[in-house]
C-alpha cells in the first residue's frame, strides 16, 4: 500500500496557502482534489515518512503555531490550523463555495455530513489494516464485515444521482479516493457496484481533476 500512497505531484505556482502532510496520498489526497476543483492556489510541505519523520516530530511539529499541531495542517499567511474537515470548511467558505459542503439548505447539509461520515468510516476501516503486516490475511474479512456492506449503502444512495447528494461535494472526493485505492488493491472489489464505478469515472473526468491526475501520473 505504501507504493500506492507515495506519489509525487507538480505543485501549483504562485501559491497562497501551504498544505502540510506526509509524502503520501492518505488524508491529504481528497483535500488536494478539492483544491484543484475549486482552483485554490496552494503549495505543499510533504514530509517523507522515513527521512523526515524525525524532523516533523522533533522540530516542525513543536514550532507549528497552533495549540493542536498535527498533520494535515494548513497555513494561510500567519494563520495555521489543523484537522482535515476544518481545512475543508475553511477553504470552501473562503472561496464562497459552501455548496461543496452541501449548503443548499439545512437538509442537504445534514445529508452531506451523513454520507461523509459513512465514507470516512469506510476509509478509517481500511486504514486500520493497511499498515498491518498481516494485511493480506485481514483484507477479505474486513471487506466482508465492513467494506462491502458500506459500499452497498453508498451504491443505493447513488441511485438516480450523479453524486452522493446530487451536486459535487467534498464527500465525493473522499469516496473517489477510497474507490481508487480499492481498485488498485483489486478491481474485482468494485465489480458489483456500477453506480460507484460511474461516480469514480465521473469525478476523475471533471476537467480540473483530470488535469491534476494527468500530472501526478507522469
């Protein structure tokens, strides 16, 4: 899985904000997709898991100007903060794109957080076994007990919809990343989910996303 995660990216020029994270896809990849979708200009500080692990924990983490230093973090001028969802909310509101948070009405906001929570639960379930030496032995039981039941729910949610709640939201980017990783592990995992496969294809063909993906896969 580390091979899946470690991908280089051509960083945006004339940057305005800096996203700090490990030099892997992980929690930061859906945020990168969001930045690309919104046209947010950004730079990245990527810490390599081996060479720079000590530098993050012993130096940079101690100097980060927040009481809650962690990865990912976002720096916008002198303002520094952490937490993935806080970053997403900040960037969407700064760009006047709260529609990406489901802000059409109070019900769509609730639905956004409902589906986001489900997708994030599935992501967390997979992360729980990715770094285990017995990954191959743990994979099928995890798929059967957690991943497939959750994917079936999301497949049903997509009936009659192009995206999880109708319009594009951050939840779709988190789901795209999960589906992409599952497909890399074994394409057969997704064979019974035509709606999920269609969403995966739809997201990757959004012009801004397609351009980004073409650069990181050079």
